[in-house]
């Protein structure tokens, strides 16, 4: 159930971290600019491209299948990476097996480098205290839809860890993301996130909750201004994609390892339950003893992910 309007003045804008703020935003993107041509994959080309997001130049990896596009154009996967220290992040490092699997399967793939990551302009503000990364991805969706040879009606979104949070938010904000796959996603509601951080166990933070700029904690600021989640549940609900699952744009597939020490499996279990309660289509796969990256089951998890996208995008 979506949160009620707080009864404030009609002209009062929603909080910048809220889902309504994302829904009200405009994400025109831009034409993709080819910045560098990379060595090709087995049956696809690889390029570094750039696009615009809130005036910032954002870089991304773009892969395009070889050959003639199918009728209507190639289907698209937007690939939302998890937390990597922004100063260490490189467009062409990490997730190589993942991007290769989707690219070989006949998808145009776009993996945005969120602001402040790699060569992307702007400040890396973390995954939960602002909607900046979600905004960068929403502009990526608009940008890839302008690209020649793609099918703008066939867009899927994949996210890992922090990128799972981005994926879930974006799928309740816009209707053109037809299917989503989330691995080890930080997909809890904001009240649950605050409670987890308060317990600080088994890890002090979740991936992507790093304060990059030395500012005081965003959650401390929100609690000081709006009260604890128990004191002001409606405000905190408005920040949570989980409160807007009735708006989700397509089916979701969830994957999580039971020995994930970075993101608790309970987050995926609860989202699976919430989606079913909302009457939404969801698949959930649990991997006994596996870690945050599903290292022991990488092949089968990728096969399941590709098959899921094939079902809804081809």
C-alpha cells in the first residue's frame, strides 16, 4: 500500500530522496557519444560511450551484438553494478563474465558508471542517501532508447547489491522497464535499512553506504529532521520502493546466497513475499552456502537470468 499524502501544503515538493520525487523528475538523457572502441567480444562489439545526466557527463560500457538486428531492433539490458570504491572503479573491470553472458545472448547492454565513478563527472554520493545513481540510470534508459538498432519497447534491467536498490527504485518509477533481475540486492525498506545500520551486525554498513564527502550521516540528518521511522512511518515509507510495488513495471527475478555476508538474505526473502502479496510476478532463487557474488553458482544464476530476460524481452 502506498503512503498517504502527509497533508502538507499542496505546493510543498516531495522530499528529494522520495519515490515521488523520482516519479516527478524529467530524465531526457542525450545521444550516446562513442568515446573509445574496445576489443570485441565473441559475437559482439564493445565501446565506452558517454551521455548526459543532470548536466554531468556519465560514462558507460556499451555492447552491441554482431549481425542484423531482429525485427523491431535489439532488446536492451541496463546493467546496474554494485558497490565498488568509486576511486577504484573502472568501466572495463569487474562483472566481465556477467556482461559477456548477456551480450552473447543477443542483447544490447549498457552499464552506466554512476556519477563520481571512473571518469564520470560529479560526486559519488553513495547509494542510499540520495537518488543520484537512480537518476543517472533513468537518464541512461532515455539515452539508449535513442540509439539506432535497438527496440525501445524491450528493456530489461539487471542489478547487483547496491545496483539492486537502483533497479527496484527505477522499476516503480517508470513503465518502460519490462523485466528486472536482482542479485543479492539491497532491497529492504528504509525503516528496515535504518534498523540494520543501527544494529551494525554482522557488518557495520551495507555496500554503497559509504559517506564519500565527510558529511554527517544522511540518516542521522533525516532522523533529526523527521523523527525515527517508528515516530514518522509515513515519511520513511515515502522513501521506500517497497511502498510502491503496485507500480512495478514488470516481473522480477531475485537471486541470493545464504552465506552472503554483505547483504542479508532476509532482504530478498521479504521482497519476494511483498511482491507476491501485491499480486506481482516474481521468481526467487536461493543458493545454499553461496556468497555475495554467487561465485559457486555463477553459471546457473547467469543462465537463469538470461532465460528470464529471454522470456519477457524476446
